[in-house]
């Protein structure tokens, strides 16, 4: 069975194609203007900048992530302001120099030994989210959104591609570990979006740490990327 991440990336790719093709096709005429004002569908790509990493912990420069969402917009009268609430999915990735050690310790990761060779070690953090946003959309089709979102972690796992450290061997090992006990289940923080027509740049600042208190690791992401909103 395909993982949630592969499914979400596939959906994101499909929506990206729609975002490029829809404004140029007759399909845009199918959606009524009144509906377009109420419903927004978006897909975005971003990178996570991991903050507060302790000495010795290194994250990759680019930690790519993806988000897909839909919102219902409620205008304030006939003016340019509105409020939106919706539902979405996002995936955060932390590519780092730690590996899963799979025991009952508070922090289930250890720094990768110098003797191990590896191509990839990461934590994948998918969230089911509720975004809220106050929006301004001008007649010149410039839009600004200031909001907040709350997410619930649904399928966190760690991935490893490298030497088989489980059996102390140099044989290749590709593994996914799901039993991670020391992660915070909720994430939340403010969002900012600025766009023109259907292209937007956006940022998200997480106010919640990835790992629970007591682990001694208090890292959190700042996400920066773009969102395509064909509707």
C-alpha cells in the first residue's frame, strides 16, 4: 500500500497541473462566479527551516514539504475582506544526521555514527489541519491572508537508507519505523500569505516543538514556500 506521503505528493502534482491548465481552458467557465468566491482550493510546496537545533544536530538545507487544502470563504459584506476556514493535509520532513534507535527511551534517536554510510535519514511528519485566515483581495487581484492553523499528527514515521545498522552490516538497508513515542501530536502557529491571482508565497511559524518535553530536544520548523490557488 502506498504511504500517505506518496498519495499526497500525487494529489499535489495533479492539482499543480490543474492550476496551470485551468486558467487557459474552457473548464474555468464551468465554475460559477459565486462559488469561486466561496470555495478556495490550494496546493503548495515549501521548505522547512529547523530552528533551535542543539550542538551536533544538523538538518539539511532543503527539507521539502507539501500541503493541500480547501477552505470556505465568508465575505464581510461587499468589501474586499473575508474570513476563511477549511481542512487540509501537510507533510513536514526533517532530513538530519540522527537515526531511529527503536527503544523506550524518551528520545528514540541517536546521532549517526561516523562508521555508518547513509544516503538518507529523516522523520516524516504528516498533519491533518484546520486553517483559519482573514483575507484581503483587491481589485488588482493582489491578495493577503493572515491566519492561524492547528494540526494533528496522523502518521509520523522515520526513514533510513544506508548501511544495515540493525545487524551491524554494510549491506544496504531501506527501512521505515513507525513506533515513535516521543513526538508532540499537535502543531499550531500563525500563517502569512501574499499573492497575485492564483500564485502565492506563504510562511508558517510553528509554536509547538516536534518532540515532547523531557527529551531535551526543542526543535520547531519555520516553513517558507508557495501556494497555487486556481479557485
